[in-house]
C-alpha cells in the first residue's frame, strides 16, 4: 500500500478543499493521470497520480477540507514496480549474506527504485497530456526540478504528436442565494435557511479577515477628468481590434500606474510583520480584481513594466477570462505587488477597497460618467472617474497618498505622457 498526502501547492498554502475526485476505489490509474481537483484560496488545482496502480481507499471526500500532510488516497502498487516481492536480505535465495549478489548466479537481482523526477502537479499534468516522459526531459533549473517550459520545449523538439484529452466543460455554480420567502399561513412562521461558508467564498472571507485584522486601513478619495483617457482609447481601439485585441480602460490605467509605482516606490512594497522591515519590490506585478460567479479573484499581470500596451491588453483579457472560468494556475493568481480594482466594470460608481495582503495599497476606479463640474465660473458636464486609494497607514501617510493620487490624476488627464515611458 502507498499513501498519497496533500502536498504543499505553494504560496504558504496550509489546507485545501477537495472539489471533485476523478477516480474511485477499485479503479486502475496511470502515472501522472489527473485524479483529484482541490481548491485553495487562490485557484482550483488538478493533482496527478504519483504512481500507477489500483485505488484502494479515498480518505478525504468531496467537499471536505484537508491540511497539508493529510492522507488523501491510498494505492495498491507492486512492491518493486514489476510485481515481485523485495528480498529481505542480501543473502536471499540461499546465497551467503557475506557474498556480494554479483558473485552468486542464483541470487535474484533486486530492482533499484528510480528516484521520481522533481516536478509540480501542473507540470506532471501537462506532461501526461502531451505524452512526454518526464525522465527524458532536460531541466533548465539548477535544483533539477522540471518546469512547464522544459516540458513544452521537449515536446516541440521531439515533435510529439498527441491529442490532449477533450476539455470537460465545468459548470460553475453561481453564489448561493437565499430562497425567496414562500407565502405561508400566519400560524406557520417562516424558517430561516442556513448555508455553510465553503469553497472560494470561505477562502475570500478568511483572506479579507486577515487583511482587515493585520492592516490599519485608511482611504483617500479623488476624482479625475477622463475625457483625454476616453479619447485616447477611442483612437487606439480600431488598431487594437485589427490585431485581435480588445482595448479596455484597464490596460491604459495599468500603463499609467507603472511609472507612478516607480516614482512612489513605497506603494509597490510590502511589510514584513515579523522582522518589521519594509520590502521594496523591484518587480511590477499588477493584480486585477475580477468578479467571478463564485466570488472575487485577483489574477496577476506579471512584469507589467516590460510589456507594451497591446501586450498588457491581451494578457489582461486572458487572465480575466481565466479567473471567471476558474482555469488559472496558482502562479497566475499569486505574487501581485499592487492591485487595481475597476469597480466601474460591474456598474459601481465608487467603493472603499480592502488591501490585498501583503501589499500596502490598492486603487479602485469607478465608472466613467458625466457629472456637473465648475469650470471658469460655468457649470458644464464632464466625464468624471472616481478614485479610491486604500493604504497601509503603518508605512504610508495621508500626505503621501494624496501626492500619489494627484500624480495619477495628472497622468490620466494627460495620457500622452505614456509616450515618454513606452516599452
């Protein structure tokens, strides 16, 4: 028998909820075949089988939560991979214990177990789908771990022809809603309904509690005239569409944010609570808050300072779509250094955002809409975008937050400055 325990899937994860088993006791499973889907506080992760054998027992059922190190499943596997039992001593089959096995023709050769290739679950899943033997892949990492890029490079070089299994369409259940009250007789009181906090909703609740408990929040508000930004977007949209890219306001705002985060480096930092040190990040990984049917997710646009506007737009569209379908991997949902929340994308005019721990700030932008403003003594209608900047008051003061918003406002109202820092 061989037990398989819940592995550490990264990003400090300590537990995961079993979403769906794709195997059942009695099934025969192949090495690296996807066997279970688990949900962390970031994503749904598919875990492949570490062995080939028969499923003897499933210890953690659908809907239950397992901690790292808990046994998920038990397999029946051949003792040595060839069905033979291992020898109990060096002198098996009558050979003297002091005689080396190589000198005895009667002594059976005990197979030596091969060390399993170091690779993450996502890498093993990709290798299984492409029909790639991980033992044949040359790793690019000094620690010997095989990466997704290594597998893809091997598959391309070897021109492996394989058809990935058909993707199963996942039906994402909407967030549970309370049932409408049914008219009843006065003498029959209406019964309240209780539903457990599970899945992504539970993870979001835990993350929000941690952020709110640890970080002393403060929020600065402002408004920006969005006419120049809207005009720039309209002028660029036809070119972007010809290249197959849908240009929204988010890519433009990200492009404006990057030089601002370099100028105000404290906003692209985090606070080490244990060592009481501020960590200034030199990478610019922008989180994009996204509403999914099951709750809020924050996919991460990595190295935004190295991307063109069209590259940002293309990647944001892919990440947002992946977040809504729950198909993103853990690296695509982790490691952001600053978060942008477009509350206007779902009709919100404004809001007070909660900081995405361990970051120190988050910017929420509202819906661009006409508003009466005073210009040179006259009341006129202008397209206005509300801004709300929440910041960690342990490391950022109100004056610095005000300066950050003022500079961002200047860039939004004069977006042609993008040309000065364009990659």
